[in-house]
C-alpha cells in the first residue's frame, strides 16, 4: 500500500514543482537524475505545505546539490517571520527514514546558518544564503526545521535525539521557543496533497457546541468550538487552513503569545478575551442529532477556509497542554457560499479584515511619561515620535519610540534589559505598569537623557556596521559578537562612557561628547574583551542563544565593561 501511495503522489509532485526547479547541475546521463528530481520536488512540497506559498516560490527555495551543507531547501516565511529549513529524502518503497548521518549533516548546516558561518556553503548558493542570513539576524525571527520523506512519520531514537539536542541548544531557557521541528512522512505528504486548499478540496470535521443556524438571506452556522479541535485542524492542514484569508499567521507576536498564555493558564477566560473565528465553506453536512446532546452538532464543512482568526488558530496550535485546550471555547461562524451570489465569499473575507491591528506599543500614547519626555525634547529642538507612524524617519534632531527604548535599555546599567531588547522589544510594551517598561520610562528619565542615549547608541551601531566590513572570516566569536552580542556590547560601552553624562542638556552634551576616535576605542576594547570572555567562559556555545540568556550575557558584560 505504501509503495502505491508513493507512485500516486509522484506524478502530482512533478507536475506542481518540476517545471520551476533549477536542475541545471544535473547531468542528463545521471542514473540517479529522476531520484534527485523527486527529492527536490519533495523539498519544494514541504516548503509549499508549511508556508502556504506558491509552487514557484517553493521550487525557488530548493538548494539541493553540491555545497548545500546538508540543507535541501531554505525559505523565509514573511507572514510568520520564520526561516524554514528542509531536508528531503525520496524513498521508493514508502517505508524507512533518512539516515542519522544525513540528518546530522543537515543540522550542522542549520547551525552554520544560524551562527552566520558561510564557509561550508558553495558559491552557487551564496546569493540565497545571504538573504537567509539577513532574515535570521532580524530580532523576532524564529527557526523551523523540517524533515520530509516518503517514509516513516517518526524517526528512530538516534536521529530524533540529534534534533532534540539542537532545539535545546537554540531555545535555551526561553519560554517563547526560537526553534521548532516537524517530521513529515509519507502519510502527511499524502494527506496534505489530498486536502490541498489551493485546489478547493479542503474538508473540515467539527463539533460545534451551542450551535444555531441562520437561514436568510444566506445560510450560516454559529456557536462554540473547543481549542483542541482548532489545534488538530492546524496540525493537519497548516497554513492551508487560512488559504482564503488576506493574512496568515504572524508568528510569535506579543498578541499571539498572549493568546497562547490565556489558553494554557486560564482557558475558562478565553471566550471573554477572544473575538473568535470566521469560516467560509461551499457547503455543510450535519450528522443526525444525538438525543443526549442536542446542543452539540457534528459537521463536515467542504471547500472550507478560515477568513478571520488565523492568529487565534495558529497560536492555539502551539499550546502543549491539550487538557486545557479542550476547555477553551472559541466563538465560531461558518458562512455557506453554495447558494450565495458570486463574489460573496470575497466580500466576507475583505469586510472581516478591515479593522486596523492594535499593537501593545500603541498604548504608550496614553502614558504621561511619554508625553513629558516629548515636551522636554521639544524644548531643546528635538522631535520625539512615540505614536506609531509609517512615515517617520529619524534624523539628527528627531527620534522615535523603538530606537529610544533600545538605547535606554542598553544605557540602563542593567544588562538584562539589553538582553530583553535582543529577545523581542515588544516585551517592553506588554504591561506599561511594570518592568521592563517602567525600568526605562519613569520620572527619573529626562528627555535629554533619552535623546543623548539614542545619539550614542546610533554611533555604537555605526561602529558595529563598519567593523563587520573588516571581518574576513564570517564565523566564530569575532563575527558572532557583532551579530548576536551587539546589545550587550552597547551596554558595556555605555558603562565605559559614563551613564551619568547622559543627563546633561542636549546642546551641552553635543558640545562635550567624546570624539569619534575616543568612542571607537571604547567600542574596540569592549568588542575584544567580549571575544575573550565568550571563548574562555562559553567555548562552543551558540552565540545566538548565549546573548538571549540573561545570566550568561551578564557574565560577558561584566568582563567587557
């Protein structure tokens, strides 16, 4: 049966992806040419299924070939702010799994990429590699590692241990995971192809509680659905579940983290806090009513897609506590299109997504400290923009909330605040009544102090960018400190500079500010001491993880400051 399924999916995968693959490196007389093409098609499919991108985009992400450093495909999922790494293995028999040594090579390539080490990659992939490296270096970007094959859905212990070890190294003690993994075997590939939403054949099975029906002018159902069902949907269909939506999952945003937190710790409150989800479907089939439970309806929704609520469903899929997820109640509407006029589904999608998204940082507009700081800067001729705006560009006489928050955190004297900037600056705005927000924005912080810190931090960042250009071997601590340790380095330089000097009036500070050479010398000294400290205290440690760890970062900071 397995080999039959392999043959069934073979033609479909080649049809979807082979026309878009780069196979110029494959010799026409290569006896393994077909096997290699199928493996590349499978890698493209994994990207297609996980990221819900186009077949062309998925095929363009395939690296497989000489000098790929074990990585068969790599793709940046913009909507999820996630870099996806793929290793694929085409197995004709439909059983078995990739060898542990091949998985080890793949994970080593992932490590090299995260640590910005380009040496083990062939010149042919350097252009695409450069883009992935830039994405990984952006704060808030997560990593998803996927192994796809036409074999088993679970790995043997030795191979799984290798993956688990890498995940532990990458995630450290951070409750918000930076890295996740996924195994897609023949069963998962077959199911996702059979339920490809791009082909309009996605069917969702659901039990809806306390349900009611709307008959006119267009048929619809509404009621409650539990969180565990939504998690099951996402695990089975991934982003295909929201194929008709104008927005997919947005990844580990602060709002999405709060959705997860509520579901995991206070499931009984979820209904009160959440707006719910809206689906469209071509038609619905309802099972006969159960006399013992008239309020629970069993439905099959055909041609279905979530058009509002992608963040809710994707966030619930990441909650490990299934018992609590079963207690979560989510409002749900299902709008049926079979008897509706043409274009009605598109109208439902558009109008359900018209609201402007509120971010936690937007609430600083109500904080009197922000207004005071803006007034104090304005008196000295500086424009401080703390209300979110797409048109604002910082200048020599202007600044904005995010860069000021970053500068104040680095200049606070507390390296743990610099670490929090690195792990996600959005955390500063989760609760404006307590730390870390109150640690950097409080009555003791003047407008002059905030702007002067921003000016110095801009100069430190400029030094780091210039230093990067001088590093020939883009690997190891000399490179990693500039990439991953930039905030701790800034904190160390601020201590050397003298934090007390920042509170001078802006004009006085400008006139008495250290020369470029003097500040550069401080940067160079902190940089060299950080290299020495990491090599001595944390040899072989992932720097991407080290500088998200408060205690380890503090040790490096104390050595460098």
